[in-house]
C-alpha cells in the first residue's frame, strides 16, 4: 500500500478512538450528567459492575477495537517521526521494528483483555 493509504487508516483509527472514548467517558465518568438527564446506569464503577462488564462480549469487542486503533495510530505516528531522522537504508528496518513492537503489544493487550473476559 502507498504511504497515503496508511495515513488514511491512521485518520480512521483516530476517528474510531474519538467515538470509543466518547462512549467510555459518557458511561464511566459522566454518569451524574446522564442521571440528571433521566438515564440511570446505576453505580458503573462498583466492583460488581466492573466484573459484569468484563465478561460482556460487547465490552471485549469494544476494548479490542480501542486497543487496535490506539496502537495503530500511535505507532504510525511514532514511525513517521522516526523516519524523519532515520537514514533511507535503515527505514525498512525501523518499520519492521515498529511493526513487531505493535504486534507484541497487541498480543499482550488481547491476552489481558480475553483473560478478563473469560475469568
């Protein structure tokens, strides 16, 4: 793929993060405002509520999507900055190292999320 296509994917990842963070902030941190608007979610930060959400398939998908979007967007940006100071003959190696770091972080994040989901 062309560099411009990777950049567009990064923009899409940023848009997805904005959407997911809006949902997260609305549900987790603005419960008081929602309650004032007539939407009572209960105590969303209680241990029981956190454990129940942790076993929800929707929550699993939510966090895996956020993990993938955040890692891609962040590592693409880091790679772009590092390419500015990397000699051309080393840019392929740099891209490979960033890819490996991203895959390792995604594997670990997925493992932790799935372990929470499955108990």
